[in-house]
């Protein structure tokens, strides 16, 4: 995967025109997203309901939600699984996946963990229906996964200090800062004392910006400082950068 330009502002008109000239085959898809954005932002002024509508649209259009193809869907899920396994994810651990989607990585976690140790949440009921289909497709009913819709990321219905691993892939890359702050303000309560919370984000080293209401770009230090505001220790995961995925990763833990 070619190196990303971490200083470019993808929201500017100049960047969009230049990108269209270099990738004319992608223009129709972007125009379709732009038209959908105009329609949905009028109907759904708050971000959670807006993105819930985006997920409803994506789920109806394609089973490989979040990826360009079924092959990429499988490959990215494998990458997530291999990374956490390499960092010590054991069958005995209890895992919370925030924004579990249709279990792109989740079905592998469910298969690996002891029965009842996987808990997936998502703001989109539609994509959780697709997640149930994935459980059936992969024959994982006996692993007793829990899949729950949520209105927000306060996690208030989950038990204290219960989860050894909390995971959020491609969630904060689609979230405005108040949504991220809400999660960081509450995730420490459900995280076990020696547990960790991994999340990916779209990184910029220039001006923080967004494209439509779907893609958000943040500086690493912004998110590290936000975690610190709630008494959490955050560090940039440099070993994740070498993998072909397109996003960066931060790990959050309780202070030692």
C-alpha cells in the first residue's frame, strides 16, 4: 500500500478536483456519497442517527460493509485478529467490540474466545442483523456471542472492570470529536485493571478535518490528550503502521 500523505486536507476543493483528475473511475461513487450526505444530513441532524442511516444504506447495498470486496472484508478481519492475537489475546479473555458491524473481524474473535466471552455493540440495528447472518454462516451459534444495539457510547449498561480487551476498528474514523470523547469518558469503567482498548483512526499531521459527515481526520496528540483527560494512558501503536490497512491505531490502558 503506498504511503499516505499525512498533511493533505482532503476536504478542500483543490484536493477533490486533483483527486478526481487522478482517479476518474472513483468520481461516480463519490458523487453518490455526496448526494446521500446532502439527503441524510437534512433528515438526521445528530451524528448518531445520521450514521445509523448510512449503515442502513450500506448494509442494503453490499454484504461486505466497510470493505470494497468480500476478499478485502476477509483480509482486513484476519489482519485485526492476527494483530490482537500477537499482542496476547487469549481464549480466556473477555472482549467488547465497539462498532462490531457485521463481524468482519468479530467472527474470528468469537471462534477464538471461550463461549460467552465476546460482546459486540453497534449503533446500527441493520448491521447487527447482518452480524447475526455472519454468526450463522460461520457456524458460531454455540460460542454464545452477544450482539447489542446501542444509542450512544456511554456503555452504562455494561459491568464495571469486566472486559480484558476493548476493540474499535473504523469507528473513530467516522466519528466527530464529541462521540470519541463520550467513549473515552466511559470506557475506563468497563475496562479491567490490566486490560487494553485499541482503536483505529484516520491520522493527519496537518489540519484536522472531515470529508462529508463520514470521514474524520485527527492528529495523534489530540486523541492521546483526550484519553489523558479521563485518566487513561494512550500510546501510538507503531507496529500497526506497517500493515496494509490505511488507518492508524492507539492503545488505551489504565495508568500503571
